């Protein structure tokens, strides 16, 4: 049997040992969260920007590079990098210390985007007591009602005085904002710093929501004016990234950048390369390779034209355009900047009608079928034609002066990326005063798969000037022109053309006979 006196002695010794044992220190994760044993997080906003550079690609991505100054104490800490783009891809973050030595290193990164909203705030208070301000409009009084928020799933549910209320008209009053909610997207870094110092950090990342496109205005002078046409180019920048940029250095990259498909949105794992002084962000299991509005359009045509424009440079197989002055562009804003202007460009005008040889002959035999005649403009993108630099893809809007001196919109067309010394062809629209008809006048079945067809094409010029019309035909199978009234050109395996002069007020007739086998 155990002596009760010994039990008392053992119990006293145990209590004494417990009181003498030192309490364990908080884990580093507590310091990362800003616990009592760690320094409070440092915070940097857009106001701390020393410089910012934005490179925008055609396909809805942008590369942001900004420099901020920091004063960091020695030891571990947390740095909150505020005012980043809402659509940032956190795995693309790159940190480069520009000054301060190699004593600073990032060992962990979080991207925090749980932004404050009424719905988010209420979610955080489920199961807790809040106040509801109930206003009596008749008596002009306002009273506070204590309620427990039971649920916010598909509607608010409150427990008030042991009664369940489905919703409440009163104003919700919360005692505080929970610490894990933020007002703006933030990059949070856990860092190690060997010595207190002033640092200049360059932070780069890729974000979605940025794109640019080129728009052109082609002005054609009035008939008889020999000055040539004027081509003006404008860059339209659309910023929907969720962040604004003030006095930014702007670069535009023309060309489509290859992308690595992403399988899932894993958390970013940031690795710091001490030897190179840069942090690289990876996404498990594969490395993410760097990819290459509510507001109105903001432009001042005269101010932008007088200011320095873009300077072109090369980057691998892409074309880069650098704006030679700082500019600001806000979130949900479209901005236009002039990037080129060429006067005296020599341009050719032509009229084209496209016929389909493969149309069913039974539906057309003996009856004329009318086709639209389209007007096209052509010019050479060359130095001797006042141009020569690569033209980014975009929309060309064509204005022309009529005989009364009025500038009218005559059409628009898209162009692709056009290299120097290449030809630009623009389809303007239909020519109403030129009439083209085609009639199948003869058809013979030579054998089971060989046919011979004869066509007559009529082109009538109702203009006050002489013109030339290009007739484009599309054949099929193996074909041969057996007879033709005008010289033709075989363009490719299925296309042949006739260039036909038509004097003003007159009609030109083209006849040809073609044999085809299938």
C-alpha cells in the first residue's frame, strides 16, 4: 500500500518542476504572422515607387518592373508589398536587390488577395455577435440590437433573443476588421536580413489584363491632289490589370509570345538565388516560363503628336517600341499615343471582282449574274515610300476628301504584322458605279470527268474617269484555258486573273473557254 505522505511529497515535487521549466518559444510561423515575438510587418505602397517600367504584349499580358526603396532592420521579418496588379501571376515574381549587398534574402512568399468586401466581412463573423442598427423613421430614433450571425449561405440568418431571423433591415455594425482581410492585393514576403541597411529592390512580375493594339488613319487627298496619302499610327493601350501606373516608362512588344499551359493554380514557391542576387518563382511541378473599360479613351491628339514618340528596337523575333517619355495610365482606362506619321505615301488604287468558277452551271447558264466590284488600296512599306519600319497589326481606317473638300470615312480593314519592304493591301469597300456581270454561254461534257465551259464577263464603267478592273477567277481540278479574248495570268493552282482597262462611260467584254477534269 502506498504511503499517503509519499504521494503528497511526489505531488509537491512535480509542481515545483513544472514551475521551474522554461516556457517554449513561439515558432517562426508566429513571427511570420506578426506575433508578439516578431517585429510588426513592414508595408510598402505605390507612394514608395522610385521608378516603374511596364512592357505590354499583344496577347493580354504585361510585364511590370518597379523599384522601391526600403530601410530594413537586421534579422527576420515580414515585408508587405502593396499595390500590385489584381491579376498578377505570383509565380512569375522576380526580386533583384539593386543596392544593399547580398545580406537580404526572401525565404517565403504569399500572395494575399482576400480583399475586404461586405460579404467577406460577414463571412468572418459567422458564429459571433454583431450589432444591428434599427432605425424607426416614424419616431426618428435609432436603436442598436445585439444579434448572433448564424449563417450567410444564400442569405443572412440571425439569432436575436433566441429567435431566428431570416435577414434584417438594419445596418450591420462590426467591432473590428479581421486581421486576415486586406484592402488591396498584396505580396507578403518573409525575409532574412543579416544587417540593418537601406535597400533598393527591383520587383518584376507578369500580370494579365494589359494589352495594346495599333490603329491607323489613312487619309486620301481629293482627286487631282498629287501630294500623296498620309498614314498616321496610334497605339491604344487598355489597362484592366487592377492597378494604376504614374509616370511609367512604357514598352510595347509586337508579336505573339509562346505560353506554357498551366495545369493548376498551385501556391507559389519562391526561391532566392544568392549567387545571382535574384529571386526566381517556380510553380510545382513545372517551371512557369515568362510569357514573352469602364473608363473612356484618354488622348490629346495635339499634345501627344508634339511629344516624343516611340523608338523601335529588336528583342529576339519580336519588335519592341519604347515611348520616349514617361506616361501615366490608370486602371480601367484606354489611352492612345501617336507612334508614327508618314506624309506623301505613294499608293495604288485598283478595282477587283471575284468570280467563282465552281458555281453550278445549271443555275447560271444563259442568265447573267451580277457580282460586286471592290475597291482596294495598295502601298509599299519601304523607305523610299516614306515608311520602312515594321507596322504592328491593327485596324486601318480610310478617310478621303471629296470634290467639295469634305473628309469622309470610306472604309476600314485589318492588317497583320507587316515587315519592311512588304506590300500592304487594304479592302476599302464596294464600288457602286462599276457593274460586273458574268454569263455562262456554253457548256459541254467531254467525258465522265472532263467538262468545257465558256463564259462572258461584262464590266461597265459609270465613273467620270478611265479605270482598270482586275477579274479574279477560281478554278478547280486540272484546268486549262483553251481560248481567251484578253491576256490572263495564272496566279496559283486554282486562280487566274484578267486585267481589263475600261474607259469612262463604256463597257468591256471578256470571253474565255476553260476545260477542267476532276
